[in-house]
């Protein structure tokens, strides 16, 4: 048996053993997810808030950079505008499925993306 094939078998065995051990961990879940942060907040909403954090603030570095440079160079306002428009659709979807994380993060994302577009227009007008 070569070293590569031994490592492959060892890795496969570790994954299989881990899967067997983890399959018996049903009792390790949080039994009272509603009181985790706020009353009435479900575990899925907690993960939704965490996941939404990263995607919502993705445009903030561009916005900060624009204000620091006082320039619109290197910024694509079309992308920010398109994302902002579709985030409005996400807000509507969040209302339909009654999902607080979808509504909250996309509402904040709309504001951030339209601030990027507004700042771009302001600085582009100055540069012209």
C-alpha cells in the first residue's frame, strides 16, 4: 500500500467515524430556541440574521473608500443599483414568508446600496 492510498483510506475512515459519532448527537441541540436572543425568535431566524450580516455589508468598503478618496473612481454604480432594486424584491419575499432576517437585512442593504449610488453621483458630478 502506497503512502498516498494509506492517507486516502485514513481520511475516509476519519470521515466515516465522525459521521457515525455525530449521528448520535441529536440531544445536543438547543431545546428552547425561542429564548436564545429575543422571545419569539426561532433558531432559523438566528442563522438568517448571521448569514445576512455578511452580504448586507459587502458594499460598505466601497462606500467608505469613496468618502475617504472623495472620488467615484473604481466604483460601479450600476451594480449597486441593480442589487438595491432586487433587495426590494427580497423585502417583499420576506414579507410573504414572514421572515424577519430577510426583511431586516435587505432593508438595510437597500439603504447601503442606494447610498453608494448617491455618493457616486455626487462625486462624479464634482469630477466632471
